[in-house]
């Protein structure tokens, strides 16, 4: 065990940190609108099936790699096999850098919206007017960048504290806060008159709307939502104590992530239907439709502020894991101090994110392959780098280090792992084939 590498203090701390990584804007902002656009429950069922087969298997694979190597993603592949494999880790680092650059932009919006809700700037029940407010805000050159800077500073602040005193400590406070906020908001939403219609839409599957594209969307969403494919879970797995039960932890993290996604839909869909808005609204669902919904009910500003606070918290614990991957590499392999690595790379990632923010306003004319900078970054990372990373991670654990990985999962034979054969089968065949198909059809 490398001297000076941090460790999670407890099983709970590890599970909450990993769940903090997984539960993010992807669950609360993206999942409900994707469900809305893809026929409701049909998408939900598909998403859950993929999450608990391929997603869960790849998460356990990442934990096993990290736990076996006790290293950042690049160092982990180098230690366990070497050859060209560390390139997979390097691609992961790149993905983390890119994802955090635009993630910080959207996360900044969520903080801005807490402030706007509290100051009454969102008090309108006209989606068109709120759409105007949102459009004006995200296209302004200064305000969103300032909030992005604030969010990145918070992220750096948590990572500076280290694995135990920073990440674990904050996740142990923020994750329970997130669950409580979520439950409060769901109770509010489900008790609105007319909520049933939204629940029916959300929970009744219409498989006629499932196309190959739905499949793609569901798998990409599962990967992004579970923080898979770039080594975030390798990095967190490298901080667990050897006696940890990795399989149980992976089930917990996957279960919590899926639960929050489902609950986010239960929060949003009834409210949207109760006030007669369009569930297929797309990305505007959280920032445009929901404020309108909130404005139409008593104490709406408070509920709106709580909702965006929920999003900010979810975003922060996710961003922390993205920055930690980069920091772990420079600490493990390049001899950086944690403080220097966190501050320097937090700042660089912020700078790379600025064009993403500006691409929605003053730089909107600048496009590559028809996409603005933010969309391009999102596409390259989410649709290319993550599936590619997941593909190689599955192959690596399934074919290259499988016996070693089984040792890690069973703690050298001390705990039973009845799903070993199934896990191997999914990693060797199901996951690589499914991912390859998605990558190819996605291009
Ligand atoms: N899972 C987070 C979300 O749903 C985002 C995230 C954090 C992520 N770390 C990641 C995505 C690593 C992919 C890889 O918002």
C-alpha cells in the first residue's frame, strides 16, 4: 500500500462517496427529460435493465481494478498489466478533464438558479417568459462564467481536503441532505391535484416507442449516470480498505443511483402534468418548466430554491470525483502535492470550460461538425470516450486479469461471490458486444 495515499474510513463513507459521484445532474436533470422524450416507462425499464446488467458489472470491474492496484487509472493499468493498457487510463483522464469542463458550466447554472429562485427572479408561471430568462442567462458572457468559477472553487475546496477529510466527510453530509430534499419535493409533487396523469405516463410502458436509438440513449445514460468508463470508480476503488466487500458496495451504489433517477422522475413528471406542461420539453424541463410549476404553487420560491439546491449538491459530489481522477494521477505518478494538483487542475479545467459557456452566447457562431463547443465536448466525452473506456475495462477484467479480479472481489476467497460466472460472462461478451454496437451505430 503506497504511503500517504488516502483511504475511506468506512464502508458507509465509500458507498456514499461513490454514490455521490454517480448521483448527479445526469440523474436529476437529464434522466427525467430523456424519459419524457422516449416514451416514459418504456425507457425507464430499458434503462434499469441495462443499469443492473452491464452497468453493475462494469462498476464492479472498476472497483476491482482500483482495489487490486491501489492506483489512479493510468497507474492501475500499468501495475496490473502494462503494455498499451495504461492508454485506457489516460483516455479516462482526458474524459474526466473534458466532462468536468462542461459539467462545471451546467452546475454553475444550478447555483445561479438557487439565487434567482430566492430573489424572486423566477416568479412567473409562463414557460415562455421563463424560457427567455433562461436563454438570456446562459448566453450572457459574464454571469454564468462567474457561477461556473464559484462551483469549480467549491469542487477544488472539497478535493483539497483529501479522500477521508474532504471527499468522504462532505459526501456523508451532502448525500443524506440530498435524499431528504428529494423526499420533501416528491411529497409536494405527488400531492398536487392531477398528479396521477404524470405518474401514469411515467410508469406505463409504451414499447412501441422503443427504437434502436432509445437503446443507445439508455445505455449512454446508464454509463454516464453511474460514472463509468473513465476510471472514476477505479480511483475510488483504489481508496477502499482491503477487507471491503466490493460486490455489495457496487450493488448499493448502483441501486442508489437508479433510485434517485427514478425518484427524480416521480418528482418532475407529476408536477409537469399537474400544470399541463409538455413532458417532452427536453433540456429545458428543469430550468424552464419546473420554475413555472413551482411559481404556480404556494411557497413556490422556496420549493424552487430547494430543487436547485438539490441539483447543486448532486453536481458537487459528482464533480469532486471527476477532479479526483486527475488529481490522483498527478499525485501518484508525477509527485505533485494534493493541494497543488487540485488547485492547478481545477483552474485549468475551469479555463477549458469557459468556451463551453460562451458557446451558448457570444461564441455561438463557432461550430465544429454542426455542434457548438459545449455540445461537442459532451458528445466526444459521453458518446465516445466513456463507451470506449467501458469497452476496454470490461475486456481487461473479463479476459486479462479475471482470476486476480475474482481474488479482489472475494477478498482472496474469504467471502462468497455466487455471481462470479455470470459476471465473467457479462464482462467478456455481453458488455463489449453491446458497447461496440452502440458505439458503431452512434457514429
Ligand atoms: N454520474 C454523474 C451524473 O450523473 C456525472 C459523473 C461524475 C460522471 N463522474 C463521472 C460521468 C465519471 C462519467 C464518468 O451527473
